[in-house]
C-alpha cells in the first residue's frame, strides 16, 4: 500500500503535508529556493484556485465546486501532522489532477502527479 493516497471504496486520501521531490531527489521548496518544503495540499489548493482563460467562462457551479474543494484541503492543512489527510471522492481527485496538469510547469506537475498516483 502506498503512503500518499490509497483507495477506500470510492474515496481517496490526500495526504496534505506530503513533501515533494524533484528529479534529483531534492525536496522542492515552496518558494523554489530556500523556503520551507512545498506541500502537496498547498499545491493542490493553488491549482484549484488558479484562474485560466477557460475558467473565466465556467459556470458558477463549477467555480463553487473548486472553491469548496480548496477549502476542504486547506482545513486539512491546519493539522500539521505529517500523516494528515483529507478524504474525497475519486472524481474530485481527477479534477485536481487535471487542474495540476493545466496550471503547473512540467518540473512541478510531474512530482505532484507522481505523488497523487503512487
């Protein structure tokens, strides 16, 4: 069983305080250089709240869904335990993956998606 997300029925666990690693195995920093480690939950929230040109024409319901997911993940981040998680439907995890693929460059997208799928 992996330590990032695992299936439990139709729900998955997103371990929000999971640190990410680059292609060399170094911890990815939140500011890209010297700051604290980038956390999986924070990057998921950023992907959900980022605005693309396509998002500008999205329906209110879709915008509210992303907002509510981001709030759920942010609440999970309030728990500073390394194994803190939020549980969500698989469909919501798929939405998060799509947002990550749209918002982030490959150097960041790949470690995030790897963490979500491993």
